[in-house]
């Protein structure tokens, strides 16, 4: 199982963020990010949620409790766009279930 510090560092590098850029994004210090990546500190629940949102993953994925880290943030989309996405997901699931 991947631990939090490894997963955080991997996600940060994949996103192309420096420690300072990530810190600025979630309103903490660069040292705080460094401590998290070195396993010297653990984030509060509030910061954990901010980190998950920054990388569009679940908190469970960040904590190493699940392998699938996909999370779609649709919070800034209008309701009709969200409905369209939900419909598309249902169609794709039905299509893939019929193949199985």
C-alpha cells in the first residue's frame, strides 16, 4: 500500500507543482508541504480535503485506502451540463455491461 507522503509527492510532481506552488494553492507554507512529503507531519482533515480537491482525487486515494484516484469536479458546471454528464456515464456503463 502506498503511503500518504509518497502519493502526495507523486501527485504534486505529476501536476507540475513545486512545493511552494502547492502550498500557495491550499494556503499553507512550503515547509508544511515538505513535512507532509517527508512523513514528519500529517494534514488535518481540512487540509486533506483541500489537497484532494487540488489534485481532483478522493481523500481515500490520497491516504492510500483506494487505488482508483479518479474524481471529477463538476461543482462549477451548470445543472444541465451535470445532467448531460450523468446521462453519458449511464450510457457508457450500459454499453460496457452489455459487452461483459
